[in-house]
C-alpha cells in the first residue's frame, strides 16, 4: 500500500484514484520586471520569420501542457 497525499483544490486526479497523480507543476506566470525594451528595425522577410518562429514556440508550449486556467493572484 502506498501513501497518498491529501486532495488539493482543483486537483485533476482524486486522491483515492488508482491512477498516478500528475507531477507537480509550477505556475506559468512569475513576477517579471522589464528594465528596458530594445527595438531593431526588421525587413518584411525578417518580420515574417519572427512571427512564424513565435507561432511555432507557442504551439510547442501548448503541446507540452500549457495551463488551461490562469493562476490565482496572491492576495
């Protein structure tokens, strides 16, 4: 018999389930301070490439398990 953790709010797998509990996940959002923004002029071709690369990164992130709910804000 294995010891199970107590259920948590919004837990996707009930604690008494025979399935394995999912690995712990960290919040997707962290406190970030932007010190400055640098801009670089781009040609239309460079812009199209940048947009395509960003879209691919977003797709990879979603395939790897992007959170489907926003994290709760600290009070």
